[in-house]
């Protein structure tokens, strides 16, 4: 097997020169050059690089070749194969890609959202002589410095920096199952959590 320095095999280089490339080689320049040399694909010129890569990944690689100093087996994808697929089924792929982008948008919107379980003091007594009469555990969704209650609670929201919040345990939104393992009282709350998230983080 011939090799070009420590970058790739001769076969990989030959494939790349014939527009059969690894995914990380998909870029605007190579796609535009490919279309310049293959005018039958002119209608695809405005398609984004991300769209080309999306289709390539889903129809699969057309070969693999060794690359890197550790002789990795790297998949290569034919631009011609992708282009032909797009010409034949462009409407189908555009619909799938649109759904993919919507899903990606929702994922990005929720990746920094946290659930939290807090331990809150319950005060009673008189105005002149207030005293702690108990505690409640509240599960909810964090936004800013506030916890918006999802579980049954004395209040709709709690300021997390307030003195009466004695303990706080956070969980990323996607790790609700971990929260339930630690706090079984809050099981079967997924639907209520999703409703609260939509209220607080409207797109």
C-alpha cells in the first residue's frame, strides 16, 4: 500500500481527486469545482454544504481508504452519487432535511435547560415571631435565578438565591430519569415538565 507522507494512502488521494472524499473534505470549494466540471448538476449549486453532507451520510459511503499515521479506515463519499440522488429525489431529501433541522433546533434550545430539586423552608408562627414549621421538596424548571415549580408546591416559583432555599440539586433536562432515581416522589412528571419548558422557553 503506497502512502503519501503520514496523511493518506495513494488510493485515498486518487479517490479524492475523483471527488470521492471523506466527510470532513466536504466544503463549498470542492462542491463548486465539482459542479463546474459536471454541468448536469448545475441545479444543485445553491444547495448548502451541510445539506450535501446530510444526504451523503444517509445514503452511505462508496469506499474506504487508509488515512493518518495510524492507518485509519476512513469512509469516502462520492459527490457524483450524492448529486445523482439529489437530482432524482430532491423534494424527498429537502423534506427530510427540514425535519432534521427542526429537530436540531429543538435539541439546541433545550440543551442548556436544567431541572432542579430544592429543599425549601416553610415558615409559620406570627409576624412578630416567625419560625420554621417544616420543609418541602420542590421539583421544577430553572430559568434565570428562579425555579418554576412543576411538582405540587406552596408557590408557583422560588428565587434560588433566597435564604429559605437550603439545598439545590440540578439535572440537565435530558436526565430526568436520573432525577427520578434519586427522588422517586417526582416520577410520572415528564409531561408536566415538557409543558412548563414550552411555557418558559417559547421559540
